C-alpha cells in the first residue's frame, strides 16, 4: 500500500489527511507514474483554502511531479515502463503513485534530476507564459519581479536575464537578497515596508518598468501598477499577501495594461502545454531551474504547506514519497 494525502474539505492544514492508497491500473491513453518528487506551489494553498474551488471532496492536491512510468494503458504507445517523466497542471499529485493522461507526460533527459524537474515544471511554464505571452520580454526590457527569491520569482529572474532583460527584484529580507543576487537580479528592493514605487522610479530614471509580475496581491498590486511606464504591463498572478482589491480603470492611465493570466488555464490547451514544456526542458538544460529550499516526506505535506504559506521558504519546496 502507498500513501496519499487527501483534502477532506476546504480549510486549514488540519483538513489534510494521510491515508493508505492502492496503485490503480491505467485506462486507455493513461499511464501510472510512481513519483520520485512532487512539486509544491501556491495554487495548492489556494485549492486547500477554497479560493480556487475544486470540483469535489475529498480531493488530492498538487499539480506537478516527476517520476518513473510503472504501467501504461492501451493507446499510450509512446511511453513504456521505466521511462522518466515529469508533468504539470494536472491536479492529483500528493500521492506516491497516480494515473496521468499519457499526453501530459514529458520525457526527462538524463541530465535533469527528477527533484529539480518536479520543483521547476509548473513554475517554469508560468515563467514561459509571462515572459513570452503576457509581455514578450526583449533584451532592452526592464522588468520588476516581486518575491525574487521565491519559487516562481527565482525562475523569472533567471529566465528574464537569459533573455537579456534588466531585472529589479523585491525581497523581504537581506538573506533572500543574497539568493536573488545569485540568480542574477540587477537591483533589489529589500524589506516588506520598502518604498517600492519610489525605488523603481529612481532605478529607471523616472520611466518605470516595461513589465511587472505580482504574486503578492493585497495592496501591492496598486503599487505595482504605479511602477509601470506608459504601455507597460502588470501581471497579477497570486495573492500570497492577501485578497486583491478592485482596481479602478483610472489607475491604468496613461496606456498601462493589467493582465490576470492563469497558467492552469494556459496549459489546459495541449498545444500550449507541449510548447511550454519543451521550452522549460531546454531552459533547465541551460541551468535555469528552481532552487529547492526544502524536501519533506509526503506524510508531512501539511507542515510543508504551512512553511510555504508563511513565506519562510527561500525557493521551492518538494514532497518525496
């Protein structure tokens, strides 16, 4: 019997329950994967709390992982037992084994460890969406990345630098600033109470940034919009700091844009998913990956979620069955 972590109902970490689980046989066009590592993301917390409701309960959280193909169903002809694969965007990861549509399995090259792939796939796909679709970042771009030492932020910083952009990052502490600098951030604004708008204006000669990525939410989104230059784009991609208040259209003058992209919706389209996954594998090969800040045994998922939710992780967390 394997372990599985189920969410009994929306709420706190006490709603996460560790149970026994029997591996299932894959149906047509499905595979069974035995996880070597499971990625954790803020969307797991939004699902747990019911901010993004799940269709039914009990439910299994987690939308990315990596491991070994154990069994294949009829029609899954491109995969075989023993293949190393990763995936992202498909709920149901907090378990030792799971069924997965074969089309969602991404082969892993030998040089990419499963732990790094599990920590990087969804965040990498999110970065790809933000840097190439939401606003196409070019070498002359200046971008603002909030939580630049976090799971997504660290990949955004690295990938934006790979594209030649100038990166301004925000971090909550001097310790996290050290990590963000290692990832390549050109300028850092340190402290939860820092004058983000004033510092961005100073660093850009009063012009503002071309694009800004805000996973903090709360009162930060209005400040993020103020950091834009005319015709710049702010992407709101989370609410780790609290619910996002309404934004008056007048705040977008002159010519600014506000985007609210969802990577889960983006990769629901298989073409988008395949394109983004290939880009993530290639960027990982070049050295742009998540930084694993902690590994937790699968039964400790509740503890790991609490650490993630409280912002104590400088990087990505993974679960190991």
